[in-house]
């Protein structure tokens, strides 16, 4: 495989993990849904996206470039911290946010 093909595959891999990461952030209510502009929260969906990235990390261990591995590690760390932050939020704060979204 030539260098250009390797670089293309690296870019595609990083794009894939970025899509899963963006999906998780959207599901955590951290970014708006690009289709309707609304903040929507579904922690189960967020967890599925994070779990998929963890499986990808496990299954590709030792087969990634340094850039791919670092990108995946940093993304998973960020997602895990954000997920933990959202899970720990008090119910009242979550209810207030839902009321604001309805307006």
C-alpha cells in the first residue's frame, strides 16, 4: 500500500471515530441535533456510541497509527468525562434544562 493510501485510511478512520464521538455528544445534549437544531438528550444512545468506540479501540489495538491511537484515546477520555458529568447532574437541574428546551 502506498503512502497516500495509508494517509487516506487514517483520515477515514479518524472521521469514523469522530462521527461516533459527535453522535455521543449530541445524545448527551452537549451539541444540537444538526437536522432540527434542538438539544436532545438520550443517555442510553450516548452510552451505545461510547461502547462502540471502546470496542473499536479494543479490536484495533496494535493496528493503529500513533495519530489514530491518540485521537481515539483523547476522544474516549473526553466522552467518558462528559458522560460521567451528565449522569451525576441532579434531577432538578435536568428538569430545568428540559423546561428551557420546550420554550
